[in-house]
C-alpha cells in the first residue's frame, strides 16, 4: 500500500507546485511509481511543470464520477518512467470528500506515492487533500508573511501522523536582511525540517519550456529536490548548504 502526501502552503508564491513536481520526479527516477494529483481546481498548472499540458485530458472528477478508470485517466510522463499525473477539473462542483478518499485509496494500491498538490489557502482543494492524506508537507518561504500563513496551515493539519516543513526559494541575502535563519523559521512554523531549496532561475525556465526540472538540471533546486526525495524514502541526507 502506498503513501498519500499532501503538499500545501499558507499562501501563494512559495513554489509549492514546482516542489511537488520536482520531488515526485526524483522519486520516480529512483524507481518508485508516483502519481501526482493536481487539486488546484480551476487554476491547475501542475501539468505545465511536468511537461504534460498536451496529454492530460481526463481529470480526477472524471474518475470520481466513474466516467473513466483511474489508470486510464492518469497520464505518464514520457521521459520519466513511473511518474504519472491526474489533473484538476475546471470547476469544483460536486466534489465529495468520501469519494475522493476512495479514489486516493485506489491510487495507493497502484502507486508507491500519491502526491496531492493542494492550492494555497483552506478551500476545496485543501479540504480534499486533507481528507485523504497520510502525511503532510508544508512549503514556506522565509519572509514573515509566508511563515505566518504556514502556521495557519499547520494548525489545520495538526492531527496528521507526519507533518514536515520545506523552506523553499531561499535566498541567503534575504535571510541576512530579515535577520532570520532556517532555525527561526522552523520554530515559527513549529515543524521538523524536511529540506531547504534555494531560489533557482532554472525552475522558472524549465516550467516555461514545459520540461521537468530534473531533465534540465542537476544543481541547486534539482539537487535539493533529490535530497528531499531521499529523506522521504527514509535515507539520512545532509541539508543542502545555501550559498
């Protein structure tokens, strides 16, 4: 039986979708079967980051309504064996929490990991992911507003068996300017740290080109994604030093 991970953040702009795609890609490259579910209903873009915008036709509401089997709706990334996407519908009408839990339970029988990319805030996508998650990853930047909103997300997810923090889009100069540190960020969010990801222009460039980052780079953010994926697998990996 696989594991369902909810990837969330308190506010937009933290790079949550890029992180979801990057870590899921690395896990697939390490030999795991991984399904990504885009839960940003009406504003989906995980298909773009995974390079699947022309391939994702059926969405998870089609599976929930029994219009299409799960394994037919899930689209495989052609260059990363074992990486699949189930995209979001254009509207959230009739999305039942219990039926979504059933969908994720079915997915856990076919995949090692199910990554649920939930939108920022506490709307329908967040609630769907929360209903089906085995563990959670809260993504935050180091600025005070992002950390405050991350705390709000943490409060909603306090009863998950495992909940971790990823500090994303980290810029050393910004940390110094704000007189903060990763340790302070962990204390404010109240979570153990799963990884630190540096700001990296390659993330934006690869998304614009519709190419998964791990196919275009092995440095900086891509290296951090690989480290996080190894920690999810239970390996002990040092934190990436941000320079």
